[in-house]
């Protein structure tokens, strides 16, 4: 058997195997979250999110809504220098994100075993908004 024939058989087998694996894993909702940022955000998203009194007050204001919170928990960045601090039986995480109006926000979330509590929402003024 010539080299190009072996290469064609090998390529066909790899392609067939990749398609099979794709079909099997596609229906299971498998995720690969190996990076620390994604692992923390995924852990918080899978738990019921409760709001503290201070966070509820800020959500009633017109500059932020619950969709901004969900987007920050999906696409935000965990500030590990200020996070992973044991607090009230859980761990405090500080997550930076943006609102739909492009304001920078910071969420302070306490992550417990069975739930996550949004303690505070901090609006960070950008340099161009200060003038």
C-alpha cells in the first residue's frame, strides 16, 4: 500500500472519529473550564444567587439591572488579589464587569456551599466620565 493511500485511510478514520466524538459530547453539555477565572464564575452561576439589602437598593436604581449582573457573572474578570477571602462562612470574590451602558462595575459576592450572595455592587467612575 502506498503512502498516500495510508494517509487517506488515516485521515478518513480521524475525521470519522472526530465526528463521532462531537455528536456524543454535544448532547451532554460538556464544558472545559480549566482556567481559575472560568471555574469561579461557573461555580457562582450554578448556585442560586441571593441579593443583600444594599445590592437590592442599587438594583432599583436606573444605571444597572439584573441582566448586567448575569453578563458580569458570565464574562467578568475575577480580581484574585482582592478575592478568595474567608468571610461569614464563605469566600468573598470581587468580580469586575460592565453594564449595558458601558459603565464599569464591581460585584462583591460571598460564595457559600449551597448559595451565592451578592453583597454589593460598586460603580467605578471611568477617567473620561470624571471631567
